[in-house]
């Protein structure tokens, strides 16, 4: 039995993209899109997506659930580590003081980083604990909707 690895990975990548877009996040696929969106006025939550198990089992479900809250960011966006490499690299340039981490979440306001939820705060944790971290950041930095 033979399996085409690229075809297999394409299915996984497409499913990961669909999940986060269905949750209400806009994909940023180019450095220019990242620059345009992340420097806008207001709060922006960036989900750094990936194909790892903790992204699919913890981070994406947390991203989808956390936004159903009284306070939330003005913009919800995602970059895909390992896929949209230049866009991810540009986003990470804005995450000063934090090493590259995927999956992860960054909360920015007016283009300035406020806080991050890094992979080590996601991997090995349950989705609701990640939701709690995100919503605590929303309480501190976001306006009521």
C-alpha cells in the first residue's frame, strides 16, 4: 500500500484552515496582508495555526470557543506556520520578546503586542484552560461587544 504524503498533508492542512475560518478568523497569507491588518486601530487576536495535534485538539477549539464572550477583540485573524511562511514570519516580527511558537495566540492593540499564549501554555492543557487564558486577556484589553 502506497500513500502520497503530500496529498495526505494537503488534506490535513485544508481541514485546519477550514476549522479556523469557520470559527470566524480571517486568514492572512502574505506579509502585506499581515502588515495591513495587524497595524489597524483596535484589538486583534492572531492565532498561529499549525498541523500538530495540540493545534487541532486544543488551540483551534479554544480559538472558536473563546470568542463567544462579552469582551472580545475587534479583529480575529490567523497565520499558518509551516504553510504561509512569509506571512507567519512577518507576524512573528511583531511578537517582540517571544520566540516562535505554534500553535500560539497573540493579542495586539494598534499594532503593539499586549500578550501571548504560547505553545507551552497550550500543549498538554485542556481547551477550556486555554479559553480561560484568552478570555482573561480579553477582560484586560478588549471592549465589551
